[in-house]
C-alpha cells in the first residue's frame, strides 16, 4: 500500500503559511478524490483542502490551530496505488522521498529564504541582527526554534536581534514565534527592557514559565461583557496597526457634483437589468473615473519594496467589502482598466456576492494595486480610510446627497438642487506628496462631473 503525502498547498504568491482550522476527517476514515479533508485559513481567506486521491487518511502530523508553512507534509493518505509521483496537486509519494519525522514538523525547505540575503556595506555583528539569522537547520541543531520567513522579514525590518527573538514567548507549535507574537512584542517593545545575554535554554525556560502562568483576570463592571475577537478581526487589527506604523497618512478631500451621473443611472438601471440580468449600482460608475485618473497619474499606482518604488503598469482595483459578520475584506478586480462598464459591474456584483457568502478564492483577494471603499453605503458623507498595504493610496467615496449648490450660468450665478458627494483620498506621504495626492482626487471628481448624460449602455 502506497503512502501519499498530503501537502499544505501554496495559496498564493505572498502566502507562506496557513493555520489548520478543522480536520473534517480522522485517521482511519476513507476519503475520495476531491473530497474535503480539512479547512485552513491564511491571513487572506479561508479555504477547503480536498483529497488528491482515493484512499484512507493515515497519520495526521499537525493538529487544529497549528500554523504550518506551505509545502509541508501535514498528513498521510494510504492508497492501493502502487506508486505516485509529484504533480500539480502538490502531493508526493513517500516511497520516493523521505517524509519528515513527526517530532520535527518544521519544513525541510523554506522557499522565502532560498535567495541570498542582500549585502550591506555596514551592519552590526551577524550574531546580533535578525537579518543575519542562521538557517533554521543551524538554529534547531543548537536547540533554538524555527522562525518562519514572515517572522524573519518582520524581525529584519524592525531590527529585532536573535537574542530578542529567542526571548519572545511563542504561541505556535513547539513554542514557535508567530507573527501575532512578534507584533505583540513590538507594540510593547518601548515599555519593557530588551533581554540580554539570554541563552537558548534560558529563553526556553522563560517561555515555559510564561505559558504556564495564570493570565491576569480582566475586570468587568456591571453592564459589561467580554467579547473575544474572531480570527479575521484580529488579522484586520494587525493589518491596520501595521499600515499606520508603516505609512505616514495624509488625506485630501474634494466635493463633486454628480448630478448627471445620478440622473443617467436612475434612467438606465431598469434597461440595464433587463439587458444584462443584474443590477447597475453606482460603484462601477465611480470606478470608471478612478481608473481614468490612475491612467493620468500612474505614480499613484505603485508600492514600495526595500526602499525602492515599484510602478505597476496594470490596474488591479481592490474594493473594500463589508461582510455580514461586521468584518471587512478586499476582493480585487484584476486588470480593471481592460473592462468596460458592464465588465466592471459584473465583477463588482460577483465579488461582492461571493464575499458575503464566504466563497472567495485566495486569488480573488491578492494582487491589488489601488483600493476604493464606498463609505456612502453606510450613510457616511466622508471618511479617512487606512491604506491597504503594500499599496500607497486608498479612496473613500461618500454618500450622494441632494444639496443646494451655486451654479454659474450665462445669466449669472444661481442656486440649484444638485447631487453632491465627497471623495476622501488617503495616501502614503513617504512617496506621494500633496500635489500628486490632491491632484489625483481632484481629477476623479472632474471625470465624475463631466459624465455624459447622453451615454448609451
């Protein structure tokens, strides 16, 4: 009987690890090809993992809530097949390659560290800087813990030394330091002394003592209750704090007269529904103006990496979407600049519906280059949105309201009832100055105000 490795799949270009949420099968259960075996979660989306073959679920190497690097064997499937070879499903035959021992579940290869580290002209001693951490195999040989590529990257950016890392209590498997552990440590870094001279054994003892200590009780007064944040809310909290820590936010606001756009949409929505079988909302109409403005100001469509500006010659437009749970997710319309109005409307409706039904795929929320958020759906007239890293800007679209406004006519100025809305543009002041950030949002408003009321669908 052949033994097939069930591999933690790669869920996207930027995903390096995932959390096992729930095993739907237990050892000894029969499984069919494409039958769901377990549910996993990344910092992007939840997914179901199917069986690649018919067989029986054998040994499970990682329990629920374990954080596992992609490419790691998480379980074995026993099958009657004589042999199996590696394929696109990411499954390998254990007969042709050694499988990892359960006592050492760390992945044998970490792809994020396969390229050489950049050479610096001057740097602190290699033993002190996280950028020059020894390999995981060297660390583990000396009794130290495994550090994921994500933790290594954050440690490098924040100049966290190896001694500091060794002293951070880990909540992961085998006391492994997770991103949440490191972010929690960094948030309190300035209020506590940095551990010095700690050995691996001392760090392990410190971790053990802290894990067994009774947590401090939370005082709750009359009429109060404790509500635990769910996993997605915790991730959102981490992303928001990371963004504010990374980017100095500046927000520019303009007001736009969208009367022609509103009148056109109201007159055409019935015809549109009859022709295409789906609703025409304001969102794709507003997105058209954003896309045109990005083409006019391409340096708003960038990101930063290692101190360098990465200019994107494509427009992947993220759309912040509120979920029934109250959480937020940002599905992405890929190559939005290649879509006409119907293409944008269909993409908006499809992604929004699948987001609310929790049916988004990992690729649906990756690769965004610019994000819009429609705070007007909550009745808000404006907002100061937080940038969706690693992007450098985000646009909030406020509610459309009827208000008196001054119009210039050939006979002089008059006051008329117009449909008005505010646009709020938050941007990263490290790379986007006030001229670019302010000019961009003004250009979006110009396109909205110049909407052709004679346009055909």
